[in-house]
């Protein structure tokens, strides 16, 4: 892992920003207060692209999808987070194309300067961003994107088929692997201090490229199994040619600097002092807590605080009192609360996750002390105090990890697409996750509590290990239906969503003909509900059509 240095603050303030014009997502405007792109050293562009991507990925995995995948729930203003109350004004890809524009400038400079290291890095970052876009939305501008300077014919780019995008990013990653296959001394104009991911180390970038390729080949598992199998066999069959991220030392992580609001962990309570602020609104979810407790998992204490005031069930009638830091209640109090609110009381003395998608989530576990939205609940598990800080050694922007790669290999081995033991890769996936979260020494004996039992166990442990990167477990859930997750009473539909809506203002109204073609190719499901077109979070993109997954 490589930490951002405080000196980067100065650098980042000098780096230019390319903005998306309000006319079209492909028109390129240069920030008049930034460095002229024609004169900027391409090394100055890299940390901006990396940190923008890192913050975006962190926001996905520890934001909306942490709620969807039931790692956490919000107890205030939770509609989109807990209940998937999304529509065609909820999410936009504008920020992703801004990153792509910055990266495109970086790539052009690398090509014109014949800088192979930078070309490889640019292709990896491009693949990652486009991969995220198509994972979230489906068809999207790709082959005609970022070309507005070539004329009006490109002002309204076509939405490429999702399959073409996946194959394009896999080709980019394959090329990057070749570009980065030389010794570090072979590359010129590499500035390690500007590379906040890998300090200019080409071997680690190469591992990143091939690990991402494994991710996207496995993404195609249900829809294009032959392509997935061939690609995975190619990579795993020659790891000298295709090195991978297999240990935590090679994880693609970026640290938060923590010296200003803009470069800090976004949940911190240093810059957000509101008693109903972001940290206060997030609580651990019952699904996640119960699963971790089932295995006596030491990561739970790293991610969550223990309950401030445990509940204790005592005999008698009408008893509700606090004794020695514990709240004692009688069964009649509990029964009335559960009946009135259709919510179970959790008497676990250490950790209790809040109910999923519930309209009264703020009063979970008899919370009468602070029943307002987004405030402290002394009877529920809040996030660990490390998330109150502006930075912490374990609070990282995680782009891809050794844990994820080993779980992919476990699944590949299980399917006969990779040599080696699926059980051993499964074990390594858990071990590397434990290492990443500082509890590696507590791994011994864990497999007796969580033994390997095929795909279900791989997906469950991969879901647990995806803490703060929950979007990856969502992508896995879509293609496998695992782990099995049920919605709550406030959920917008009776099933988890499958995609993000195309944004009306930014994506549909500015490019209506091409957007209409893409929407027409979406396949509605029985959960489409009141959505007026196929542009629904419960419509299937190409990747899921015909697979029977997840429903």
C-alpha cells in the first residue's frame, strides 16, 4: 500500500481540471484557473485521476451499495440508501466521463512522448472507469466518446453495446500488461511521488491490469462463459506473463491525506460536526452483523463499535431501567414494541445491526433516547471510531485487493477454469482480507467455523470481504444470486435493483436518439413496477439477459 503524501496537496492544486460542458458530455472545456493542458507535465495529471477514481470507488462501495448489499443502513434520510428509491434523476455518469477526459489527455501526452509506462497506466485507468460505467448502467458511449474536438458528428455519441465495452477494456488491459512488462529502469519520465497508487512501480501496475482482467472475465461468467473461461485460463495458465495481486502488499489502495475536508475520509466528524451528520446516519446492518457473528469473525470489531448500552431481558412487568450501564427491560415492553413497530429487538450484548429497509429504523432496539433521524442510537452498533477520523491506516480507497483476486481464483478453480484448489484459494481470500484489516494473526481456526462448501461459501466470504467496496459484491450478486438477500418493508420493490437509471438531464435529453436505442435494449423484469419505460433499475442489461440471474 502506498500513502498519499502531504506534499501532494500543493501538486493537486496546480493540476488542471477538465469539465464536462452543459451542452454535451463529450465537449472538452479547460479550467481557466488550472494549468494549460498543452503545457502540463503529464505526471502532474496522474494523482488527480487516481484520487478522483479512488474517491468515486470509495463513495460507491461505502455509500449507496453498502446499503443495497446490507453492510450498513442509514437511520436518517435513507430513501435511496436503504430503500433504492431511485429514478432518472438519481445518478449520472458525468463525473466518470470527466475522469475519462483527464485520462485521455494523460494518454495522448504519453503517446506523443512515446512513454510506455504512462501509456500502460492510462489504459488501466481507462479500463477501470469504463468498466464501472457499463457495470452500473449498461450500454454507454465508448467508441465515439471523448472525440468532440473532431467535430459535431461526435457531439452525440452512440451508446456502444455492453459486450463491446467489456471486450474493449479487456483488450486495453492486455495491451497494458505488455507495455508494463519491462524492467523499471527501461521507462523514462516516471515520477514515483506523483503516482499515489504504486510509486511508479511497473510490476505492480502490471499486476493491477491482470487482476482487473480477471474481474471482468468473471463478470462475463453467466452471459459469455466461453469468453470468460478462455480469458481466465490464459491469465492463470502463465502467471509469469500475467502476474496477479495475490498478497495484500500489492493491493491497489490509496490513503486519505486527512489534512482538509476535500482529501479526508468523507464520514469524518472533524469537518462534519453536525450531530446528524454523515457518520451519525450510518449504522451496521443486521444482515452483515449476524453473518459475521455466525463465524465469530474478528473483522467485526475492526469495522464496528460495540453497543454503548446493551439491552438485557429481565423478568417482571413494566420494567424499563438502566442498571450499571445496561438497559433492563421486561418481556411485555419488548412484545409491545415489536408488535407496534414490526421490528425485532436484538439482545446481543456486543453488536446489533439495524433492521433492513424499515420505516422506523431510527428507533431500532427501543431507541427512545435519540429517536430523531440520523442521531446516536446507544442500542445499535455504530461504525468503528476509526471512521470518525479524517484518515486512518485501515480506511483506504480500495480499487482491487488480493482478497478479491483469490476469491475469483477460487471460483475459477471450482468451475475448472484455473489450476489449483478452490478450497486453498478460498482460504487465501479470507486470509488476505484478514491481513488487510489488521487481524491476520486471528485467522487460525477460522476455517473450522467457515469451511469451504462450494460457490455459496465463496460468494458469502467475498461479500464479507467487500466491506467498503460493496459494489463488487452487488455485481457478483447480480450474476450468481448470492448471497441471498431479502428486502425490507420500505424497499421500493420486493427485490434488489439491477442497474442505475440513465439520468434524464445529463444522459437522455442531451442525446435522446442514442439513449432511446439503449433503453429499448433493456429487458424489464417483474419488478419494474411503476417505471414508465425500460429505463428502470429493475430492467436487465445485456450482461444479465438470458442468464436467469439473479431473478
